[in-house]
């Protein structure tokens, strides 16, 4: 079985610190699962999960960082999905989904950014992938 890459994602809601492997909790988001590739993993699935306790209006940015890739074949394709639900009983609705490719170790790419307005609405046609650095040390 091939070695799996170790990658991490970062998310930043408006006016808060980014959440990722170096900062697992902030005012709105928490990183619930930080995937470490095959380390401590009994399946072939690699995924990370960040959870929000609300969606305040503002600009959201989601990045992927190829932390380490030992014995992997590049490029690595990563699928990202942002979903929301109004209350715990609801089914999550996908808001944004995309696929990005990582070409080398330590590469960071912005998968998507989008403005979110009050009452849970994505501004139509506003999703972008303009690069924004999110990888920062814990503060």
C-alpha cells in the first residue's frame, strides 16, 4: 500500500484567527480532525473536519497545505466541501465544493474564499480562489 500524504487545511472566518494544525480552536471554528496521513489511521481515507458554531457575516477563506508527502506521487488531488445547516436536526447543505491539486511538499493553496451575508446566504457569483496566507503559528 502506498504511503499517504500528510496535509492540513486552514479556515478563517471573519475577524478571527485561522484554524488549522497550529491553532485548533478560535472564536468561531474548531478543527475537529487533523489528518496525519497513515499515522494513527486504520482506513485509506484522509480527511479533516472543521466545525463552526455559527456563520457570522463576512469573508471566509479555506486553504489546503501539503505538510509532508513521503513516497507519494504528485500531484495530489484534494476535494473540499463547505456545508451549512441552520439547526442540528437539518441535513447539511453543500455551499461550496471544489477540487485542488498539490504539487510539492509545503505547498499551500487557497481552495476557495467567499463572502457570507447575514441570514446564511452566499453572495451569488462571489466564490474565488485568490491566494490568502493562513498558515500561522499558534498565538
